């Protein structure tokens, strides 16, 4: 049975919506399942925010070591630690980008969105050809979400941005390497890595909302690296979503490690 059929046996066992994209970086073979289906992006949108930050750093509009002062008005709920700290703390843009990525800090993300400009982020998304991706609201902006302003993406777009990162083509080689190095420090676990050996390096980004779980990344399997993007929503529970991602990831790993 080929890999796509094996993956479909898992997908068919759940009522959840699943979008999947897998690419073997040696053979360049791609497996797509519902790859163009648009999902609420949750924290996956932070990959595109990070890309625009690197573009502005490259063009000299902002600096990685530029200091930003935390204000009480910046703080929002959900994931992160900045909301627990006193106003007045200073962070560099580099530190905020790291917090945004490795612990998915929503306050850090919103500060970065304000610095970069939402329109600039969407211009980058459009210019780079991510047709199913859009940033329409800040993190934890429930009023905007209720008004239909949802951040969106697809497995196909995520595969494309991770492919660019792997090949050093997102903004430029240094920017790509910087983003990958941060993604390798990911603290949020229990999805793609759920059933993988502990020593497998993954540069990845998770996302979650109620009944929605995503995990996407570059798996540095020795001599056979690959990209895997699994987006899920309408799960019975978030635990089920994490389990499905873990099972799909395990199947791909077993296929490519034979």
C-alpha cells in the first residue's frame, strides 16, 4: 500500500477535517490530502509574521536588537508568559520573535504585528504566492473573530513556506536559517513528535484553538529529511486532534526511515 493510502486509512477513521502535505526532501515526492482546504491558522500564522520581520530586518526598517518596552495594554490571554510580567520590562525584537515562536506567546505576537504592520505582513504573504493565507486579526481578538475576521491558511501554503525555509530561499539564506534555528527550539510538544524517537530533530510550529490542532515542520531524519504539515479541526476533542497528528506523523516517519 502506498503512503497516501496508508495515511487515508487514518484520516478515514475520524470525523475531523484534515489537511495534509508531506514532502520527501531527497526524492522531492509530495503527498497531498485536502491540501488546499482552508483552515483557521491559529498560531501557524506566526510563520508568516516571522518572515515579514526578517524582510524588514534585511531592509533596515527594524533591528533584531531593537528594544521594546512591555506595556499593560499589550497583554492578552492564551499562550505565553509576557502577560504574567510587570509592564516596563524591555525585550529585543529578536527575543519577542523567539517567544512568539517557541512558546507561541500571543502578547509577543501582537507587539510584533504592531511593529511590522498587518498590511505589510499580508503584502508579503501575497507577494510570495501564499494564496490561501491571510492575517485578518491579532491574537485573542475575539470581537474580530466573531465578525468573521479569521486568520487562515492551508497545508499547501505551509508546505511551501517550510520548503522555502529548508532550501534557504525565504527572504534570504540567513533569514531562513534564523527562523529554522528558532523553530528547532520549539517548546510545545505532543503532536508531530508524539510517537517519534526522542532524538529526532524537528523544526516545527504548532497551533491550537478549541477542537482545532495543527503541527507542521521539517523532520531532520538522518539522510532522509522531510516536511510534514497536518492541519485539523472539528475534532471531538483537542486530545483527539493531537493523537491523529501523532499517528499520521508516525506513519510518515516509518515510511521514510525504512
